[in-house]
């Protein structure tokens, strides 16, 4: 129970700069994969698998891209 209270007190996930659990929409993830903005991935499907399963270590380029899309 103590852990849940800690999460409730912090509204922003420091790993992503977004609210906890907010990883954008599936459409945004697909747009990112199709745009070819991430040179580190050799296959767009690998990013989408990581996005779907919540593997935050593989999303480092996605969050800045997402923030730019939302700002425009």
C-alpha cells in the first residue's frame, strides 16, 4: 500500500516526462514507427512490440518525438 501512495504523490514519470502510464496512443506509436525517426531500430515492428509491452528502455527517442508532435 505504501508504494501506491508514493506513485499517487508523483504525477510525472521521470523516465518519460509524462504522466505515469501515458505513453501516447497506438496511432502515435504507429506514426513514429512509420516516420523512421529512430535510427537505432532496424525494424519498425520491434519498436511497436516494445511500445505494446511497455518496455520503456526502448522508447528513448519516442518521447521527445511525441512531445514535439503534441506541441505543434
